[in-house]
C-alpha cells in the first residue's frame, strides 16, 4: 500500500491591468509539486534602473525579497537564500527562483521597477505586478 502525499504548490500570477509599457511578469499561473523549482520572470519598464521583487502572504505585509539597482543586487537580506535566488542578467530581465518549493512559499509575488533617483528611500513600485503563489490543500493521508 504505497501511501503517497500529494503536495502541490500552486503558483499563479494574477494579471492586473497591464499598460503597454508595464512590467511584464511570467508565468501567469504555475502549479508544481512541493520540492520542485519555480522560476518567475520579470521584464522591467524600459529605462527603469531599479527592479524589486516582493512577496505578500496572508500573514505578512509586503516583504522585499531582492532589490537590484542598475543590475547590481543592493539588498536581499530578507530573502531566504537557501531556497530563493534572484538574478538580473541584463537591464531588461530578472528572475526569481525558488527551489525547492515549500507550502509556506504560498504568496503573492510581485515584481516592480522604478526610476533610480525618483525617491530618497527604498522606491515604491511604479508598477504593481502580480504573482500569486498558494498552497491549495493537502489531501488526507
Ligand atoms: C536578457 O537576458 C535574457 C535571458 O538571458 C535574454 O533572453 C534576453 O534576450 C536578454 N535581453 C537583452 C536585451 O540582452
């Protein structure tokens, strides 16, 4: 009797109104098994130097995961670096990778870009992108 556990992490990106020049985030929706890897992709607005990955869970407000300025990682101190990694190989592309996924990764994942010198402090996202990751249910074992 092979007991098996079906643990799925659902990753969906809810696309809000997207202007022509908005931040582009993909995939829209992703369902994967626990322990797999998920890579979220983001294209910032052209000309924006700052790119930020956030997430929002039911229990926490926005958490900054990583913050790139001119492709240089400025801050990822809040990110769990054992399982999360963010990269920005060029000015128009960034990835956030989670591996292995766990149910507690359930969250709304956000990518944002902004102008480099628009604000003194940590920039607020100019665009509010969207990525919802949730853990739907654990079947009874
Ligand atoms: C940025 O990097 C991505 C991934 O390596 C690549 O697909 C894309 O073509 C690159 N864009 C530019 C403008 O170099």
